[in-house]
C-alpha cells in the first residue's frame, strides 16, 4: 500500500512540473491577459442577448460555415514595461490603439467587467469577463439607443470561421481592381471602386466611393465566396460576395445593424470616379462663417484672416474625417498655413457636441481649432453654412488665400487604406502651393 502511495505522489509531482493541463493556474494578470483575441458582433441580435449567459445561435445562410449576420474582428492586448494595458484593434495593416480602459467588478452578478472607449469618440465596448471570454455590447451613444451584442475569445487569431472540409484548390481569384455598383437598380445607386489584395485564402482591401473609402478591410476567400470585415470602434463593416461563372461579383454590404445594401462588380484595370477637385460648387468667392468657441465667444473668418488657410468640414463621428484630421496635422507642421475645422455633429445638444469635439482634438492631439458648426445632416448643414451649393461629403477641404478667397476644394477622402492616397496627398500639396505663393488682397 505504501508503495502505491509513493507512486501516486510521484505521478502528481510529475504532472505539476511537466503538464500545464493537470492544474488550471489562476490568471496572473489583474486585467485582461496579453495576447490575441477574436471578437464577433452579432448584427441581428438585440436586447435578447444577455452578457454572461450562453448566446443563442442566430440563423444564417451559410451554416455551419461563415454567416452573413456575424461580423468578426481581431484585437490584441498588450502591456507596457510599467504594466499599463492597451488594446490594438487590427484590420489588415491598420492598428487602432485604445488606452481608455476601465476594469471592475459588478457585485450584482459577482463578475469582472471591462469598458473600452475608442479614441476620438464616445463609442465603447462594455462586457463581462470570465474564463477568458468577453460578452457584452458595442455602444454608439450618438445614435441614441444603439448597441450591438458581441463576444470575444482569448487565444484566437483567425477572423472568419472557414469550414474544415473546404476545397482549397477551388478558391477563386479576386486580386486587383473592380468596378463596383452599390445599391444596383435603386434610387440610391452609386459607383465605387474595390481594391483587393489576395494571397491564397487571405484577403485584404477597401472600397472607394465619390465621398470616401471604407478604410481597412480584412477577410478570406471561401471557395467562390469572399468575406471582408472592418471594425475599429467607430465603423463596423461586413461584406460578402459570390463570384459567378460570368466572373462577376454579387454580394451584400452591412454597416452595423442600421444599414445594408447589395453590390455588384466587374474586374477592370481602370475605373474613374468624379474629380474631387471639382465636385463642390460655392455660392461666393470669399469663405465666411460665424460660430462660437467652447467658451461661447463668437468667432468669424475675420478672426483668422492673414494666413493661407485650410478649412475642412468634418465630424467626430466620421472615419474618413479622422484620416483627414491626421493628414492636415502633418501638412500644418510642414507648411506655413493655418488649419481650421468646422464640425457638424450628431448631437443637437450644444454642450454634448462641444464635449465630443474637445475629446476628439485631445485624443488625436490636434494642434488646430475645431469649431462647432451645426448638426451633421447634410441638407441642414448646407443651409446653415450658406456658402456652398451642397455639402456632398464629410470631409470637404477648402483651400483659402490669406484674404479667405476660395482657391479650390477637395471633396471626400480616399485615405491610407487605398492606392489613391498618394495622389490625394499630392493634390493637397499642389493646392497649398497655390495659396502660399499668392498676395494678400487689400480690398
């Protein structure tokens, strides 16, 4: 009997030393464990989803493979040498850093909770954390009662859940540029360009429209289907399509749970959209505005006369405006020009809108002023501004001579996720050259 106990003790010691599976060690981190995570937004589930309770499966067209109502995303938890935690939300080549993270314990359910606010906005993820799983909601306060349930698992780095029994040899090729029609046959039909970079089953890309781009998208090719998603806390895009025998793509596009439409595409080497330098028409030669700063003081264009100026129509809720804000920051540091933002916000409440602008400029470390100019509705914003035929896109950048004579404008923004970004930067440089070599009018 004694020999049996000695053998048992030896086996237990060996188990502890050599096998992590014998004993489940407590997570040594008092926050989230470092490493890779995979999340999923459940677009068709609403308040029936209860954090901390096993979710019910939603019906999908592609069970048991990829489903068209689940938006996957990836993020990575990291720690600095001082033990400070931050999270990187990853979409292709883009890493969106989140540092405003709070953890605590919900005593009513005796579970840990975590809240992550995305920089430049008041959007956040709030979830219960237990057993290396997050369950909660993505919340967008500026849209009212807007929230989408999500779930995230630690230690997973894939994006879309490809079927195990797939035939890799039959993966279609979509690499290159495509001429896209969004909402075909509808009153809102509009053209776009899709740019795809494919390596085997892996896929990255973006869509370019006359008003902006869909930023960084990442996904997979599943047989004759393609899947792409993008999520950085401000936007949430899900796209899917089937490549038919006629080599055309037919698919769907979803933005969060509030918008979806169809799209078709044919592959083309060159696709033309409208000229962004000629899209906006102005009702007068001089740019004028009347706004108030955060303290309530009235500000007009007369307070800024005397320097070459870039004014941009923007909004803290606008993903393309974020890219524009960062580019304008670089150009302002490089050239002797002033930058002014006129922001049209989703909040009608003035104090809340001003708070958002202050958060935005602080998070992005913008050295130039952004003034509250009104509500974001394009028709209403056009009427309030009173000097442009129609606000077609946020952002719209206006290039002004030192006397605020309008020299030119650039409508929309094809950002760093697209191949057209270097062309946009060059166009901005040329427009800046025009306003910095002119003379100040004395009239």
